[in-house]
């Protein structure tokens, strides 16, 4: 899967990166609609991206894929067959989430730096932001999309800095999709009040 599928603008897209991107795009698209079937797609794309990120020494991004696989199992088990029923997070939990992301990042960055990880600080910050967003998605909180919007924009910068053009373009799409997901889930939440 590491062999080259095609070259675009001088960037070589491997079969692995292409298939992981397609599976991920489908998973996020289904997530916007709140369909339960999103979770197997998240698991598949996460497994593929885990291998891909290891090839570029993005250890936090690779480890995150294991968390996404676990979240996919939890989401599949926790969501009703009819799909997500978006709710809101309390102000207190929003604050705890932000503090938790910052504290966890401060603790892990030195470890990854010692391991020789590429872009340890942004990769770690985005790791914990993604973890929080994924947990919020599993628990059907519409704020997951707000966090995804921020995280995906950060990943655009990170992957662009690493020369991962195809994945950068995918994360540009994810940033737009996160805004759409936020609007959709927030609207569903407001209509249920």
C-alpha cells in the first residue's frame, strides 16, 4: 500500500494515503448527518492513517488513530440505531476540556521531543484536541464540531509543514465539513429543545 498511486503537482500519493483519505472523508461526511454507520468508517480510516503517520514519524498523530478506533467501537455501541441526538456541554465542562487539553499537552511534549518526534508541540496539542472532540462526538455533544473546526485547521498547518499535500487538502475539506457539522448538530439540538 506504500507504493505510489499517482502524482499530483509533484507530490506522490500512495495507495495507503489515498484509501485512508477516502475512508476518512466518508466517515466525517456520515458523522455530519449523525448516522451511526459513521463509526466503522472512522475505524477503517484510523487504522490506515495510523500506519501512514508512522511512516512520517508523527507519533502523536499515529497514536491518536488507536484512540479513534476505540472511540469508533464506543460510538457504535453507544449511539442508537437511528443515529446521534445532539446535546450541549455545560460551561463548566467546556472549561475543564480546555484546561485538560493544555495540561496533557504540557506533560506529553517533552516525552515526544525526547523520542525525536516531528513537530512535537503542535502534533501533541492537536492529539489532545482531537481526543476531546472525539469523546464529545461519542457522547453526542454538538460542541465536538467546534473543536474539530479548530483542530482540523491546525492539522492543515501541521501537515502542510510536513509536505503531506494530499492529506493537507483533505484536512482543508474537514475544516469546512466541521463548520457544516457544527451548524447541523447545533440546529438539531435547538429544534429538540
